[in-house]
C-alpha cells in the first residue's frame, strides 16, 4: 500500500524495518532502544549524532541552537511568542491557511497585538498568497511569522519573504527537509515531527542564539528554548524513541543524497500529479500554480457525490489516507519525502481508471 496520509504519515520502509529490530535489541545490547536511559552514554552518543545529522542536512550555522522538544507543532505556537516576544510586543503574522490561523489565535494569548499582515486572495487562476507589495507589516514587530506550507490548504510560499526587518519565524511542520533551505534567513524554524521526521508529539526548533534570554516570566521550563539549549534538549526526559527514530530518518535522507536529491524528487512527484490533475476535467486543484504545495496536493472531484466511492475504491487499490481534511472536504494526497514516485504514479493510474468507470 501507499499511504498518502497528511500526518502521522508514511516513513521510509528501511527505517521502519531497522526500528522494528532495534525495538527488541538495540546496539547488540539485547535491550530495546525504548528502554535505554537518556543519560546512558550510548544513547547520548546517538542523540548527539542525530542533532549533528540534522545540522549537516540543513547546513545549520553555528549561531543557531537545534532543539528536540515535545508538544508537537502546536506546542511551538505558544513557545515562540513566550520565548522571543515581550507581553507588550506587536508581532506580524501571515494568515495563509488553517494552520496560520491556529498559530495566530494561540499567539494572541501572549502578546499585546498580533497584526495579520496579509492573507490569501482569489485570482482568476486559483487561490494565491497576497503579493509582497500588499503586506501591511508593523514598524517594530518582535518577529514575523508564516507557514511556508499550509498542510490542509495545499498552499505554499516558495520564496522566503524579502525585506522583512523582524526575525522571520516559520512553521515548517509539513515541509521541513523537503528541499534545500537557507537557515540563515530565519530567526526560528520549528516543525512538528510527524510528516518528514518521525513520530507525532515530537518537535524540533532551530533558534538563532541572539533571540534567546528574554522569555516571558510564565514560560514553562520545558518550553524554554534557552533552558533546553543549556541542557542539550534533556532538561526533562525527552521522547527517547522519537529522537532515535528521527535520527534514523536523518541518516536515510543523507543516504538518499541529502536535501538537493530530496528536493529534486519532491518537485518531480508534485509536478507529475499537478500536471495530471490540470489536464483533466474530472479532477481539479484550486490553488494558484505559483503557490501550490509540493508536499500536500488537495484535489476535488467534479462531482462530490463520487467522493465516498473514490475513497473506498482507492483503499481497495492500496491507496490510503486520501480523504481531505474535515474542514475542506475533497481529497488530499500528501507526498512527503518517504513517498516514492511509484506511489504518485499508482495514484494517477487509479484516478484515471476511476474516471473512466465513473
Ligand atoms: N503546523 C502545521 C503546518 C501542521 O501541518 C500541523 C499538523 O498537522 C501542526 C502545525 C500541528 O502539529 P501538532 O499536531 O503536532 O501539534
């Protein structure tokens, strides 16, 4: 089967096989990796290697902390304002989809003003992110936040916004490690793990060091970037299994040729699927071509009464997790790093056959 689920999502089979073995016997110890203390030298060595592999993949500059945290992507919605903005601050957010909206509502609890600088616009050719020239940025924002890949809406901002004075914060939960990235353009990058990294509940944050040191007083210690950095992300017991699995995924990406290879493959997969949808009258995607996600491809059937049959038959054909998010309906194919091109081709073959029989 091919699993098109949005997250938790498909992970590399080779990683799953190794994890299955090491669940019983890690490092030839006869003990499960899940049973190891996070203070054990062998575990610490593995954990530090995972951090180094992530740093290598993203070429993270030395003036950034790389943190392994808990609470998933949403945990960071509150961690960010509490760590790097004063209660009296104004912060700028783009509102480009469902996840941006959640991030905005969470931030509103912690700062004086959340300024929504821009959102999406309907064009004759699909939904697009408002052009940079129309963004209403604040003069003294503590940071600028956006979600480069809206998982539900399938809307992406492919360029890092230019001419932003405030530190840029990005929720990369659904596009981290999908292609090369210039980390030095960001103040904070964070991601829930359950798409391109590993198990849900886990999160990573990559934080420029100069932003640390002025947290809001009520910030909980486990969310405190500086405290976690000082303790090597082991202030409290980390999610040891998730960290281990993330490490295997980072090694797998390195073996595939790193982010350049990943990006090439991901763009090829996405183009193949969008090209097929675009030439069809039966399926449609309503995002402007310039803002289409390469990770999450929502599509609608011409007749939504066929949705249920489509999903049932897809499942029978070994194509799982295609139901769109409950807020938007329709279909969504999530094609993260672990999804091979054959999976996309199998989906297209199925879509073609379904259309012919409809
Ligand atoms: N941000 C984005 C872009 C997401 O796609 C998700 C979850 O799918 C989240 C945040 C929330 O992540 P979590 O469920 O780990 O809190």
